[in-house]
């Protein structure tokens, strides 16, 4: 068994009230940190995730978002994904979840 060197996270997570802003790469290495943050945010209030800073997302990140969406629905709240880049939007579309998740074009409350 070999020791894998510590890989610095390529994802930053910042909370501003009801909004969680994430930036960087959402992949197998960084997805657990987002999963933990979203799990700590579960409750009756909506969870708003500003994705405008995400430059890359793989299936690990997608799984975290789908799981958080389901937890939110189970607690009668919503997971709202805001301002995803075109590449992130494409991942959501290819996975067939774009129409099942609430996705807004911007972080503004009206989504416009």
C-alpha cells in the first residue's frame, strides 16, 4: 500500500447567509467538502448554491448535488443552483437532471 500525497483542495466554499458560493473544481477530491457543507445546511430553508465560480465538475460533484436536492425535497425545501457555467450546465443536461433540479441563470432572487 502506498501513501497518496495530500492533494490541496481546488474548491473554495464560502457561506453568505442563505447562499453557499463555490468556486474552482468540483471533482472526486473536493466533492466531500461540499457534501459536508450542504448536509450541514439541511433544514426547512432553501439552500442556494452560487455556482458561477465552478470551472469544472465531474460525476462526483453531480452526485453531491443530486443527493442534496433529494435531502432538500425530503425536508420540504429546495436546492437552488445559481449561475452555472455553460460547461456545468452541459454536465447537468447530459446527465438528464437539468429539468429536475432548480437552476437559475443568476444569483439574483428572480433568477434573471
